[in-house]
C-alpha cells in the first residue's frame, strides 16, 4: 500500500525529470530560479507527508502539548507584563509547529534519496531514526517547559524576578581557569525582569540559580523553580542562613534531569542560589516528571526514592507522569510521595499547588 509521502516523492521526481534545468546528483545540485518555488514546495510536502504518515500519533500529542504551553505563555505575558519568553534554539521550532520542525531533519536524507545516493529502504531507516531521536529529545524538553510554566501560571504570581548569574567565558589555561572557577563571590540578588527564559542548558555556570522567582499574592510568599541540575564554578560567600544546605559531594549520583526543584520563602534573596560548587539548597518540594510511555520500572522508582532521600524535600516528592501505567500506586513508595497522572491537563496539577498553599499559609511570618 502506497503511503502519502511516497506519492509526493513520485510527484517530486516527475517534476525533476520533466524539467532538465533541474539537476540533483550526489555531487551537484542546480535548480534554475524559475523552478525553485515549485521544487521546494514539492520537496517540503514530501518531508511533511513522511512525518504525517509515520509519526501521526506523536504529532497529535505534540500539538496538544504545544497548544497548552503556548496558551500558558500568553496568559503569563499578560499576567506578569512580560516582554518575551525565550526557548532554546533547539526546540523553538518544535513549540511553534511540531510537524514543520520534525520535517527539518529530513533535508539531507531526502536530497540523498532524489539524487539516487541512497535506496528507498535506507532513506526510510535513516529518516525514522533521525525523527524518533529529535522527537524524543524535543518532546522531553517541551514537557519540562510545559510543567514549569503551568505551575508558574497557577501561582497567582505578581512580581517576576530573575537572578542574572554570569556565565564564565574566556580563553585561559587549566591553572588560570581553576582559580577563576573557584572564585569566592557573594550571592547575586534577584532583579525584576520582563523576560522568562526557558533555556536550561549552560556551560561554565558561576552559580546555579532558579529559573524564576515570583511573589504569589495568594500564598503571600516568594516561590522559585529550578529545572535540571547545573554544576557551578564559584563558591558562594555566606549563602543564606535561613536555608538548609546539602553537601553536593553526597548528591552527585542522583542529580541530573527529569525533575523540578521548588522553593518558598518570605525573602527572595534567600531563593537566589540553588547551588554553588559545594552545596545545594534543600528544596521545599521535588517534582519528578516522566513524559514517556512505559516509564514505570523498578529502576526508575529506586532512582526517585533515592533522590528524595538525599534531597530531603520538606513537602515531599510529586511524581508527575503523562501516560497511564499498570501497578502505579502510592502504597509502593510510602509517605512523602504522590503519584499524579497529569497527562497534558494543567488542571491535574492543582494538588501540587494545594500542598504549597497549605504550607505557605501555615508559616506566614508577617503580613504582605
């Protein structure tokens, strides 16, 4: 049975064959100006059709997630008077249009195919592998952003703050770099901002800082959220005495990706540092998230339990997952753990907000 993308490919090849001014070979590509528009229309239709034929289910889920994420971002821009929201370059296209973004990866394989440099079978195998890899990576990052932004949207936030910690850059030798990395610096205070950054990958961090700090009018507390662990290069001079600090040397085996750290405090300066080179601030809550099907396993549960044991979140650990699974039960984890099948429904995250709210209202130290 012929697939839609194969029909589009046949149409593209016919167009090339019927127009000698177009030449696509292994070593040379020539397309006269008058034929470029139609050529690339057919070329792009072929790529997009490949995605629609073979990744339709993934696309449906991606569009649902992108719609929910973009909806939250527009709400936050209005609520917090934000000028912009920055995504990493690698997934901005995925958030805007998943099918168009996933099709981009097929540029080179499709040119190889129409140049008769690879067979149809090899094209399919290469393309499926490339698309699956970019989908897995991009969908994970978008789900992480969706979770973080959805929580921010539910915080009834007013004041929006960021900690603008510098990235250590420059050209220097190992000895000089080591000295610079171990510089002792005061904690950098938060500043009001109109930019929400969802860029989570950094090299050579001075300090690891929250992705944002907001004042929650309803909680009457400041709340900060941090996605992913980052190695810091500086030592903090006198980190806040109002927070508990955990030695990083004992946490190395459980830090990485797949969770958010949530903090609450009366003073935003107490939330300005997540970790320096030596210590990490004990979180109020850990939110583990699993976006894939079939994520549940003994190894995953062991990792989640171990991470919670070492991070000691005061309000426990929430395990947010997208796809339902068999045998998922709080009884297997004991107190301090809550499983939450959120799917892509922001309303299902309300229990997280409720726990934060109850804790905040119990410990209001002064009127705000």
